C-alpha cells in the first residue's frame, strides 16, 4: 500500500525518476516490446525516451494527469491479496487500480507493468497512427 501511495504522489508530481524507480516490467518479453516500439520511432521521439523505463514512466505520468489516482484516504482502503511471498495484488473495487500487481524487488516493492497492458497500449498506438 505504501508503494501505491508513493506512485500516486510521484505521478501527481510528474516525478519521472521516482516513477521509474517504482515500476518494473513483468518479464523480458514485455520490455523488449517497448524497445521495439522505441526503435520504430523517429530520432527526435526516441531522444525523449532513452530507455523503455523512461517511456513507461512518461506514459504512466500522462495517464495519471488525465485520470488522476483517488485521494490518499481512498487508496488506504485497498486490500492486499498475496499471490506469492514476493508478489501481491492490490484490490480497490470500483477503481481503475483494482488488481494492480506489485513485486518485491531489491529493498522494496514495485508496480508491475504487465505484458498485456503493453500489448493494449501498442494496439491503441497502432490504431492512432495516421494512414500513409
């Protein structure tokens, strides 16, 4: 729950470095999909996001600005569902945050960017591209 609160604060503050510290990709395949997308962008766009983590954090910040997290008092109501000793799901029924996965990594917990979320973002991005 503390990680959720910190992510919400970092997104509200548009703190790119802090968001990057609090997220991780679900697996190498998920990260590689973002690498491939970055490589398909023009150089000036790639310069904005030197790493997949930069891009993911930027997208999360943008999403957080357009659809802010609930107030801290609401976030405190989230329930922890243990999936494994180092993995949990936070439940916040009625919120877009319901079901967020968190993984213990290093000395803390991180929000897991799921591969299916990347697939959905890439599909949305492909639909938004103008026809040649």
